[in-house]
């Protein structure tokens, strides 16, 4: 059955099940999921009040963590946030393609299955153009379903999602881009916290009951917090309190690179320097640019200090680092330099001064810098240091 594309991609929910049965290429459905895992697993024994003893819980063999994209998007409710026009939709669409094809996103493997992408800010033409770019000439997967409109959740939207999941039992990922398009109107008699929490909780319950991942795309505010990027997510703490996983895409504080910040109940908190490939329109890890420091798992601040040492012609003291990096104190610089030294990235050379270790200094026999270096954008973003006669000459003076 084919449908006509006009102002949106339309299909009546009651037709979905018939369509699913008619598509012979669809994969065999997995076991019907439950809150505990799948129907084939034995449920925990509870009393009349629904409680379970801790001893029974400890003896219960839990199913393994289920992922849409390993170590990035687990089952449950994920919030993906970023500034307008930052590239969130490219990231979200690529995530759906990764699941539909069993590919990767940011180098992390996706678990193949059906994906639903609700591109609610796109037209069919724009969605087709995006797909052509991301596919790069490869065939489009039938297991990626798309629509450019959807009913509000308080009307038929939630029931429509249930109908879709009934028709496509192997669904692993649902992306709603953006959540504002399907959110019910805010009742001014209720607090913003209560409204946000209820909205996210409804979709979280659906994700949990179906054992799949639902990603809600939203915006970040103008407020910026280097220590906690998740306070930038639009809405109240009801949004972040109800979510299982948060992904925040943002510009690094000095504009040196973009980063993806991740935090959640089932993932390790981390930050990944990322870059947008203008040719493929795909997000990639910044380490793919050949930056030797990005791949070392450093925090953005530690990366700044390492890059500054690489640019410097002379060993640096903590106060020198603090003067060159806006917002960094001398005590923080000391802490970061000690960490770099403990990791073998920097070496102490003289009282309170540091330079890069030989492995990262990159000098050849003539004292010239090797070709390996931090990314070009990192070098341009950091201020130039005073020239002091060259790295080797400065080191020799300190050694004397």
C-alpha cells in the first residue's frame, strides 16, 4: 500500500497492522516485551500489595541491558537537546538510519530493528533531501518509517504510537523531533514542573512497557553552565527528572569545538568532542580529525591545557596557563597539569613548570614539531603565546 505525500506523510493508525502483515520483507517479531524484559522470562513473585522481598530481588536474574545504540541510547526515555539549527535533526535522523541498517553512530554500534522518525519540523521534500545526503547513494532501508506530522499526545498521538508499536513489534527506536509539536497545551493552573514531568513520564512509561528507546528532541536555553550542561535543557527540572538519559549538543565554551554531553541512569556520564561533516552531514567524533589529545578521554579543560602546552615554545607554570585560558584559576590549572603529568602526557621540568612529554612533544632530530598535532580549529581558537626562542632552546635553559 502506498500513500500520497502532500503537506505531510499520512497514514491512518488502524491501517498500520494490515500494512505490516502485507510486507514480506519485515523481520520476525521479537517476544512481546514486558516491564521486566520479555514474555518468556519469569516475573518476580510479589505479594498482594505488589511488593517483592529484597532477597528474591537479589536472586532474580535480570535480562541484559537493551540498547538502541550501545553506550549512547539505551531503552527508556532519552532527551536530545541543543540550540536551534545546531544539527540535532541530522543527528536524530542518522540515529534512526543506524538502527534501521544495523550501522553505527559516533562509532557506536546500533542494534538493528525498526525505527520511527517523526520529523515534525520538516516537509516531505526536505526530509527526502536529508535522506539522500545521509544515504550517500545507498538504498533506503524499509525498516525506517517516517512521518512529518503527528497528533498531539493528549488527543490521538499516544494511541497512534501504541498502534504503530503493535504493528511493528521489532521497533527499537522512536524519535520525536521535536516534542513541542505533539505536547498538549500547558494548563496555567498547573506548575511548569508538573506539566513537564507528566509529559515526559507518559512517554517513558510507553518506552519501558515496550522495552524500546524513545528520543525526544528539544532545545536548550540561552543559559550556559560549563559544570552542568544539562541545566541548559529547555523546560523545568521536571523534564530532566523524568528522563532516563540526557544528550546535550553544544559549543565548547571557547568555541574550540562542539561536544556531546551524556548523562543517565544506564550510561556513564561523559563528554565527547564532536564535529559536523559538511559534506556527508554526519556527526563524527572529533578524534577522527587526528587530534592526539581528544582520544585520551580528557575533560574539555584538560584538553585545553594540553593543547596550550603543545602551542607553547617554553614550559608553562600554572599561572601562565590561567592567564591564557579564560575562566580558569591558577589552582585549577595546577590540578589539570598534575593530571596530565600523572597520565604521562606532560612532564615537570623545573620548579612548578610543565611541558609535553616526549611522546606528545613530537620533535624530530632537528627539534622541529612533527606533523601530528591538535585539530586546526583547536590551534586557532587558543591565543598565541609569546615567542621565547623556540621549545628546545627554552628547555635547555631550564635544564642548565
